[in-house]
C-alpha cells in the first residue's frame, strides 16, 4: 500500500527547497549532499528520501517552482498594462518583485541548471523561454519599429534581462531607489536608447533563422486560403 502523505507534506517540501537553495548557493550543487540538506532541515536522511529520490530531483523541483512563479507573476503583470511601454515597465517591476527574497534561488538557477540531466534541463529552459518571449513581446509593443527586426529585438531583450537578473549583486532594499524605480529605469534605458543603439551598430546581416522566418512569412502570405475565390 502506498504511504499516505502527511497533511503538512507541501509545507515541508517547500521548506526543503528553501534550505536547499541556500546550501546550493553557498556550497554549489556538487558541494552539497543530501545529508547536509537533511541536517539543515532538521530531518533524517531517510525522511528526505520520502520527498525526493535524488539531489537532482531536489534541484529540478527547486528551479521548476522558482521559474513557474516568475512566469505566473510576469504574465499577470503583462495583461494589466494599457500599452506597450506600460507593459514593459509592469513586467520588469513584477520580475524584480518576484526576485525579492529569492536571491539564492536566482543564483542557483544561473549556476546549476546546466548540471541537471538534459530532459530536466529542457523543461526548465522552456520556462526561461516563456519569460524571454513575454519581455520580447513587450519591447516589440513599446517599439513597433523593432517588432520585425528579430536580430535586434533579441539583443535588446537580453540586455534588459542582464540589467534585471544581475541586480542582486549590488541592489539592497531600503538603500537608494526602490525595486519599482530601478525597473522603470532599466526599461526606460532600453526604450529611450534603442533607436540610437541600433543605429550605432550599423547594418546587421540576417541570421539563418531570421532568413527562414522571413521566408516562412512570405510563403504564408502567398499561400491561397481555402474557400477563397481565385
């Protein structure tokens, strides 16, 4: 007979993930053992295996919880905005707010996701891509001239992520600007400087993926629509 889950199963699971994030951030994934996690959580090693079969499973669940939360809050922020510029500020602010108290999880995502088996990496990378698409769409809505320039839109998007994702190295709550103020500044830098920045790099040769996307769009436009008179 399968063991019945305790009423506080999910609470204890989240506690394990929280302690694991701290240990992985401090000692690295390879430098942390299941025994260390169990001791930090005040439980036996045997009880740890009631929750997770391996350290890989702990890391995967930790990052999946973290990334799913980021996607959910950013998606919710995106639908409340009235226009593109407001959307970009809203999703940037939501992301920084979601990072509050999650520096360890964020650091582990950056350093240790690549250590998981490929199948688990694929699931997590798909969540990361969802975040990128949300931000890319917001930039395209705020800067319509960039919407079809995919070789420019991606660098703009990743530049904004760079400003937001590495803030934990220097940002301290209560000292200087707020998270919302910094999110507005980061989004504003992208919006205000995008055209000048693009002009400064000159013509960009289209990549193979951009050529394929362009060819696909042209083909779809030229393809007859079923039922349309010819």
